């Protein structure tokens, strides 16, 4: 079992920045592919970014590429999502997720992840 706890969400004006954290416990963190998803009201959960254990070749949805940056610190069992140039369209509950699968590329489907955090709200005002 892996337990995930997100933090760092909040209210920010358009153009601002936030840094989300995901603290993991329970199993060897470095063995897991880690991802961020988000879900806005009335919409399906959407892939945002993912990173393999080695931190190489992170993957992003096109709408956040160049604005968001995913990283992880395996020594501290923590993953981060640095979000810059936020827009109201980024408003959502953000979830971190962990996958034990061995993929050439991290999955972009929520079904590819076994463990989920409780989510943290990000609200961007215009």
C-alpha cells in the first residue's frame, strides 16, 4: 500500500504561481511512476503530468506544457508540481497518483494508477 497526501493548493490570481506537493508513505517511493491529475466541476478527471522513478523525461498535457513542471525527490518521498502562469482554466481539484506498473512511458489514463491522494483545491481568479 502507498499513502499519498497532497498539499499546497489555494486561491491565486491569474498569472500567479503555486507549488503542489505530494508526500508518499508505505512502500518504496522510488519504485513508482508518479502522476498529477485534475478534475474541474462537471468534468472528467484529466491527466496533467507524470514522471518515472528516474525523473527523466517528464510528460505533460499540452495545455500545461511550458507552464507546469513536475519533479520528485525520492530521498524525501515527495513529488512536486510547480505551476506558473496560472489561468482560470487551471481551476480544479488536483490529485497525485502512483503506479507500480513498468511502462516505457507513464500512463495518461487514470486507470493506470492504483493509489490516489485525497486531492487539493486550486482556484485561479480572473
